[in-house]
C-alpha cells in the first residue's frame, strides 16, 4: 500500500499546477501548493477547505530565493521529508521576432523556466533526501526539444531556449543526484487547455495531469535524466 506522498507543486494556483494539486489531494497526498499570491488563490483556498490538514498554500515566487527558502522552511515544520517536487511554474512570452528580441524578456523567461526550478530544487534537497523514492519532475515542453525545433521552425525564442536549458539542467542534476537516489526527469505535458495553451489545445488539464501522474508513479532509477511525454513515451531531445 502506498503511504501518503508529500508533494510540492510550483505555480499551483491555475492551469496544470492547480490540476496537479486537485489530483494529488484526491489520491490522499500531503500537498504544498506554492503560488505567488495565496490571498488571491481562491481555487486553492476552496480545495484547502475541502481537504482539512492536507493542503498548505505557501507564498512562492520561483524567481525570489527568499520566498523559496521561506516556503521550504514552512514545509520543514510540517513534514520530515519530500517525495515529489513538481517544477511546474512557467511563462511563455509571445510574438518574438529576430528584430524585436528584448533582453529583459529573455532573461525573465530563463529565470522563471530554467533557473527557478534549479533554485527550488536546491532548497528542497535535504527534504528530498529524507523522502520515499524521491523525484524531481521538471515540466518542460516539446518546444524545448532541438529535434522538434528542426521540424517546426523559428520564433518563440525565449520560451523554446529556456525549456531547452531546463532539459539540460534536468540531465545535469539527474547525474549529480543519482548517488542520493533522487530521480530527476523532464516531462512534456502535451498541448493543454490552460491560459498558456489556449482553448483550442488537444488535452484538458485533467487528462494531461492524470497521464503525467501515472508516468511519475512508474519512474524507476533507470529513468532518471530522461525526457518523457505525458503518456510515458521517451521524448526526443
Ligand atoms: N499548456 C500547455 O499547452 C503547455 C505545453 C507545454 C508545456 N507547458 C508547461 O506547463 C507548465 C504549466 O503551464 P500552464 O499551461 O498551466 O500555464 P499557465 O496556465 O499560464 O499557468 C502558469 C503558472 O505559473 C505561475 N508562475 C508564473 N511565473 C511564476 C513565478 N515567477 N513564480 C511562481 N509561479 C509563477 C503562474 O502564476 P500566476 O498566476 O501568479 O501568474 C501560474 O500558476 C509551464 O511550465 C508550461 O511551460 C504547458
């Protein structure tokens, strides 16, 4: 029988992050739902009322290391280990062309999509080491795949390159954490109906997250450093 998993999800107030929270709560996990503004996270507050003692909503901006440290301290006071970190928070700057590229926009995307997940992981390491079959799941995108880029063409410089950086960081961290038994993977959630994905996307958040949680459950140490689709197929880099 699976014991209660202890889970941290970033960017948990809407979209895929919120759906991760819903499905993790439904299966009985102890969930920490990090978001930038808990006071305005009405969907999370409603879930907290429905699941007393199961959900904490710490303030967490993945570009602000003070909030990351405070979030992990708050977790440490409530649990003695972490079994799953889902680095989900992300941004997607639109409309970039080679002549309109903006350094601040690019750096912001790198900070949120690639650097932030690493700094969150850094602060969680002690708790993860004390976790049960601990895993770090970085929510990437097919748009971070060099293989896909060759087929689908240009544009979206900040998003694609920051997700490609996240993929490389996933492999690097997986290598360094192998001796700790911490599994690190990148996951492509598919094209999903969220604010980011838009209403024409292929999948509902429920479908995507259900698939991803099944993939995460099946991960073994030999899967660490790999890139998977939401259905569990290996994704080309
Ligand atoms: N939807 C898709 O089709 C799709 C496809 C491939 C990959 N993905 C990836 O899946 C993940 C979730 O995407 P989504 O579709 O759910 O996007 P979304 O609906 O736009 O939600 C993004 C989430 O990230 C949070 N966030 C943004 N900047 C943050 C920061 N600095 N610190 C903490 N949280 C921050 C947002 O919080 P606020 O409400 O405070 O802004 C929000 O909770 C992202 O990494 C995205 O790149 C999505």
